C-alpha cells in the first residue's frame, strides 16, 4: 500500500480547520490546533496562499479560506462575507428586475462569479458560480477595472480580446470608457462579450471604501437594452443593490 504524503495531509487538515469554527485563525491557533511547529504551519500556509486556497487578512494577519476553493466545493461560499451580505439584496434585485443577477470579484486576471441568482421564471438556466468572465468586456469586469487599481493594472497589461464587433480593445478607448464608468458609477455590456446578451453593473465597497466586488443584472439585450438603450430603472436598481450591500459591509452612504 502506498504511503500517504504527510504535507498533503497537513494541508488538508488546515483547510478543514479554516472551513469550520472561527472564520479567521492566526498562525498560533492553526499550529496549536494541528500540533505543528509554527515554522511548519507557516510554510504550508504560504504554499496554500500562493495557490489561492488560503487568504491572509492584511490588518490582522489571520488566515481564511481563499477563492480558488470555489472550484473544488462550496466551503468558501459559506465564509465569504461579501456573498453573505449580498444574498437578500441580490434576491430582491432578481425579483424586481426579472433578470439574472451575478456577484463577481477580481480573481486571477478576471472576474470570478461568487453568487448567481437565477432569472425568476421557469426557463432552463445554468448555475455560473465559479465561472470566470473577462475584465475588459463585461459590465462586472469594467466596474472592477475602473475602481480597483489592481484590476486596472491587470486589464491594461493583458491582451484585450475582441469577442464581438462591439468589444472595446484599444488602450486609449478603453481608458476613456473607464473614465465614463467612474463618472456615472456604473458600467454596461451590450453584446460586447456575448451576442444577444446585455448587462449593467455597479461596484460594491467595504468599510474602508475599497472596491471588493461588483453586482450585475444580465439578460437578453432586447429586454435589458431595448432599442440599444439600457433601461434606466435597471441601472437605478443595480446601483441601489450595490449601495445596500456596501452599507451592510460598513461602507456607509455613497
């Protein structure tokens, strides 16, 4: 019988520890709970952090599960404060708009969908939690690129692929588009990523007024942007939802 790999067993034990009990744990808590030397525990945590399975809070130094685990299961969703705060508001937005609602965060040079509320009808739909969307062409991605300096650097340094004839790819044009997003407080995607699909998104901020994600309404272009113009009530509803989530995260009024 093949021997178990001790380092992998310890890493798995750390992930299970972080998935239950306290939301964030310090190095001493983790090493003590698992009976490991601090140096050993720190080395494993560092590797897990580099792979995206663990995140470290900059202020407290404590550790929590990371976004990459969305691809392996739902543990991350249970401890993700942004998603938890957004659940009620995104449900309300889907119900009032009649369209799908997505909550996205910056991850690995793209937008990771961490929550998806289905369009409230009987049509067949596919859950998109864990899916990745491009930064430069989607409404979610444009919002993150406009408000998050890290996202902005990543999108300007990357190749901006043309998905449709409407995709904005030139650097100067894209920068001008981001200026507009910041000025109006929301972003749109009218068949720039997928033919026949339109979306409108707004940023979500935390207690430090830092952008931590974005929320979007997505649907058929003829419903979201009839005649080529986004429905004003959808824009207002998305912005209201984003502000409500931001307030619940401690951002105050915008």
